[in-house]
């Protein structure tokens, strides 16, 4: 069977509508199910169904069911990734086409960058290490005094966005942003506190496979950021300027250096191999505690690669046998050139290769387990 046929069969949902009597009124109920995929979803009322479908661009292939006959079945075609015309986003508890989101000019995220964000990766329908990302989100919120988030709701919203945007079978990335909310402009926290503004998008990504093979060039830039880089704050101007500088220099990433010490990349963690030991900056207020960093350090322990959570000095870079940067979408990326300095023999080194393979293996194991668990649960519905 051709891939498109397979996909369209997979996405052919059955929409069942039926009426029930409730006192004097007759109420429509509905369910959507995907034959073969074991997926089913019930709706208590047509309003619920309408709210669910509002975020969808699928089409019903037969005429609407005759209201007098029940139950009725129609085919409803869920869109493939290509057919999704409008991006569906999650905004303050609702799924909406992105163009229908209206953000107040008094939102403190807009006025002050008063908020935090997270980026989470999905591998073919499964969120990867969502627990670590949500824990970091809660910490970032708590550090700036925004009430804690309702994590199960956010996680469900992420899965809802995968479904609504036709992203269940592809590589995707979520962007989650929470701001302090809408209030008249004044520096102090608004009193009473407004409801935080919650915004999530999901999009397909193309992993940088070519660069994983060849390695990349980075440039060094002065670390001009604030003293709380451990918070994933919306204030990213120094990171933006550094990234632009890297692009203009034909480099893939900019690496910050503070007082002669390599801190981290504009959106990545830096690791170096010196005498067979992996060095990476300790988690302090000067860097973001990376989720990928945690996963790679665990892999080093499993593979008996010695670790030193110790600063890498700019002056020692010429002695680095290997260098790599890590991140949620970057994964394990070999660095083969820093400004004009060639690292090692100019090609990705053996420990970097080993860690790339170990990372991929972790992704495969964890996402396969999660997919099996979810399939089992759907089948039990
Ligand atoms: C400044 C900075 N450091 C490190 C990272 C890597 O963190 P993670 O592995 O959790 O993506 C990021 C990711 O966005 C970042 O922005």
C-alpha cells in the first residue's frame, strides 16, 4: 500500500451521531473513531464535538446525517500534515486557528517580557521527557513569582495540538509560553494577580541530520546576559543578537564566554572532551540546566565515560579533543570549528559519535514504550 493511501486510511475517522432523550429535550451525542488505529473519542454533546472540530480542517465526505434516523454514521476525513492550512494553537484553555488569537497590548509578556517558556520535542506522537521540561517550567515560573501551571492540562494540550495539526506521525516541537498576564503597565506585580497567559504551538521540524554527520562551526561571543540564566525567561535579546552574529559569520551557533569561561550556546549546552573526560559547565545561575544535558550525562554514566561538571576555559579550547553542543532539537551536535580554530582533526570525534548513538537509542526505547502504552490505553477505551 502506498504511503499516502496508508495515511489516508489511517486518518479516515467514523463520526457517529445519535440522539438521546433527556427530559423534554433531545440531545445529540457523538463519537469519533479511527478504525484500525484503535482510537476513539466520545463527546457528551454536539457543542463539545463542534468545539473539538473547530480546531480541525477535516471534511465530512457524505451529507450530514438525517436527524430523524439514529444512530447515523458519516465519514470524516482528518487532514494530513500537508492539508493543514491553518496552524491550530492552544491559547488560554482553547484550541484556535493561530490567526484568531488576540493578545492584549497590556499583556506583560509583550510589555516587559515578563514570562517564561519551554521547548519540548515530540518523536512521532510522543513527548520526549515531558516530565523534565515541565519540572523546569514550574521552577522558572516559581523563580519569577508566577503561579504554578496545571501540568496535566498542558500535557494534554500538547497531545491535542499534535492531533489537530496532523503531527502524530512526524518530528515535531512545542513552544510553550506563560506570561504574568494582562494588567495596566506598572513595574510591580499586579495586585490582585491576573490570570497568566498560556500559549502553546506545535510545528513539524526537520532534524539537522546533515550537520549531525559533518559537524558544525560556532563562534565565540561575549556573554552579556543577566545573572539568572538558569530561568528560561522570555528575555532573549542577547541570544538573538548572538545568533544573528553567528549566522552572519557562516556559523551554526554562538557560544557565550564570560570572564574567560565558556558558559553555553545561545540555545544549547556546551560539552568538551579533554583527555577522554567529558567536561561541561556546572549548573549555576550562569547557565540553563539543559534537559538534553541530563540525558547525555546519564548516557556517559552508562557508557563509563568520565564526567567533570567543571567550567571549560576559552584558553583551553585548542586542547579539546572533541566539542559538542546539546539541545532539545539540536540533540548531540558535533562542533568541528570554533572561530578559526579546528577542533581535533576537523571531523566529529568517537565519543561524540558514541553519545549521538546513545541519545538516539534512548529516544527509540522511551518513545516506543510510551507509544505501546498509549495504544494499549486507547484500545481499552
Ligand atoms: C540558553 C540555553 N542553554 C541550553 C539549552 C539546552 O536546553 P535543553 O537541552 O533543555 O533544550 C537551551 C535550550 O533552549 C538554551 O536556550
